[in-house]
């Protein structure tokens, strides 16, 4: 029997949590609902979910604080996080993405939109099964084993960053607009702001460490992966 994807729903409003859980169960997912950060931590310590739906406003520890903590931990670093919140300003969305969320959906939202975004982050977590490996300069990526290395040192990337790097490495030395990257990595059926690309490029650079400078910003155009390791562009530089 096929294993259903496990979804941890962290939502402090019981009515909303139950509505989400019912729709997830009816659409082939196995949801677990908790109402606060402490319960979410206990649940994740017991069973690692395939994706986390995380409300921003929670009693005690906020969803953003939880996301940051999970991104720092090796065990939870690559689990996709979809932030749920009533905050709709672009600055709030960027803050949520900076905290470690892979996607962001504002309340109220439709069931179909929520399901589409969950499926999208799960696809990004499990890139298409291909046996290709690609190398650009001293940076190597093996899609079959989900491994990335630079100068033979293995690097740890989140699911979205892995797929983003894979695409850039398959098309090196080309300039890719933010719109193109959104279509190729997130899919053209889900609306996400172009600023999201900048946040994930920044996160990719942080994960690449000494290879961060290979991901170049082309002002007014987009991003390019080059075999050269640019001097002076480290992992902490802005992605914008």
C-alpha cells in the first residue's frame, strides 16, 4: 500500500485546523493537528512529517521562530514548510520566507490553492527521478542520490534550493529571469511573487558556502550560474 504523505498542521484555531485536516484526508494525505509550538516540537521529535503547515500567530513561540529553529537542525532542515497567516503585506511574506518557509499562503485561502501548494513543495522535495549528474567547475550535483558537493565536500541543501541549483547547473552561463525561475522551479500554476526567488537564491548561496559566488546576480535581468567562483561575493551577500 502506498504511504500517504504526512502533513503536520500547526494551527491554533480548532475550526480552521479541522477544516484543513478533513480536506487533507479526503485528498490523499495523512494529517496530524497540533495547536501550539511545544506540541509541534514533540510531534516532530516523534515522527518526521513530509511537510509542515505552520500558522504564523501561535500561542507562545511564533511560527516564524519555529521555522528558524527547524531550519537550523540537521534532522528538520529539508522538511518543506508552508506558512499560513493572515498577514498579506509583501514585507511580511518576505519575513516568513527569510525565516525558512518554502511557501506562504494568506488567509482566507481556497482548499484547491492549499492542496496545489502542498503538492508543489512535495514535488520540489523529491526532484524528478533522473540518473543524471552535472558538474560546473568544482561544483557537482547528483540528482539520483540527492547529493551536492563542492571541492569534494558535501553540502546540505533544502528541497527548493536543490531544485533551483539543479536547474541553474543544467543551464550554466545563461541569465535566467525571476519569472523563468518561478515557472521552472515553482510551476506556472501557482502564483508566487518574484521576490520569493531572491529569498531562495540568498538561501542557496548560504548553503553553498565557498561556492556562493558561482551564483551571480545580473542587475536588472536575473541570475546566472558560472564556473568561476567570484571574489567578494560570499554567502552573506544580498540576493537582490
